[in-house]
């Protein structure tokens, strides 16, 4: 039988973190058959360092693939290995909470007739519930910059197979490139329930995060405007929230607090590609207030 859900995990090293994520999935099998889902690991490290998980987790529906590709393109390969009706991307550090697997399976079954596009934002949009949209533009406005978040992305296998050889993938955001092929859907689902728990990954990095988000990502979104897939108003919503809710926090973590190893050359020049100097300095102010903002959010739940 073909599984209902493929949990597709691209990974580059991080064996211990991947162990925790896989364990979180298989520790919650109450009422769930192994035939209902599969876990697919796509490892693009040169030494294929996460291969030991196959010997440690002896489940018939856990599959490991050594993959020869660079960087974020591994997300595409992880999806390509899935055989389930719905292909769900999952970061190697994103653990399932208790009950999440059953919740997702039930949701996918409920969408068989409509084949709605489903993206998970884990409570980060502030809705804390399932939201439905009947047009792509409204959906992108509600998602905001979380259209970039690989851990939330998923698509129906039949949709993936239909475009897999036709889509031009962005180097850093292949999942967003895939999303922009799904403008024909009659219904879009934004699931903002808190279904996952991210593990702490020390000293993340490896690329210039300010260039990638303030130029590459916004180029991708702007191209969607040019191609009339989304409106200029939606572009402005994404652009504003990206600056004050994401880039400001990243500035604090990367440059002020030195909590990670992301490259950050020419930050001002990169941000000024799409933003004014006034917006840039406003972002710096928000960045300096980040500890207070995060504390407030924690206090209000």
C-alpha cells in the first residue's frame, strides 16, 4: 500500500539531532499504522554521516538515501524520494510533538477530494489555528515570509510529479519555487497550530543570510509579482514583515549577540537593495529591542 504521508528530511550531518527528530516521530504511534506514513532521509554530506540511523531505527517505513547534490537543493531530492500521497518537508532539527502525526494524517485524509495546498507555520503567524483561503494571493499575504520556511512546506505527490522536471528551482529556496507552481488550487490551507518543536542547533551558518533573504528571497517574491502570481500589495506585506520581524531578529542574533556563524558581509548594502535608509535604521532600532520583544512574547504566551 502507498503511504498517506511522506515525512521528507533533508540533512547534512547532524546525526544526533536527526536521531532526536526520528525518535519523536516513532514515539507517537498510538493509533497510527506504519503503513500510513514513511520517513525519508536524504543525506547530502560527503561522508553520508547520518547513515547509522537505518541500523538504529529498525522500521520498515524508514528509508535512507545518500544524495549527491549541493546545499538547499537537497530539499527537492528529499521530496522526490517520497512515495506517499502527501510529501511533507521536515528540517532535521524539527521534532514532532505528541499527537502531531495523527493530526497530520487526519488532515491529509480530509483533503483527498480537494487536494488543497497545505503549509504548516507552527503558531509563528499568531493565528494558532487552521486558516483556509480560496486564492493564492491571499494565501501568500497570510503566509508572509514563511513561504520561505522549508519545515512547513508540503505538496501532493501528483502535483510534485507533474512539475518536477519543469520547475526552475531557486538555489536557496527550492520549496518556495515549488509553491509558486501551485497557483491553480481552489483551496489553500495555512495550519498555524503548534505541532512541532525545534531543537537548538549551535552555531548555525554557512551562507550570507542577509544577502539570501534581503535580495535572493525578495527577488523570488518580486518575480511572482511580475508574473502576476501575487499582487503588489502582498509583496509589500511580505517585504515589511520580513524586515521588522525576521531580519531585525537575525541582526540581533548574528551581529549583536554573535549566536551563530552566518556570514554577514555588506549587510547595509544588501538590505538597501529593496529598502530605504530610513527603513534600514528602523530595523536596527527594532534589532536592539529584540530581547525585550522576545521576553514580551514569552510572557503573553
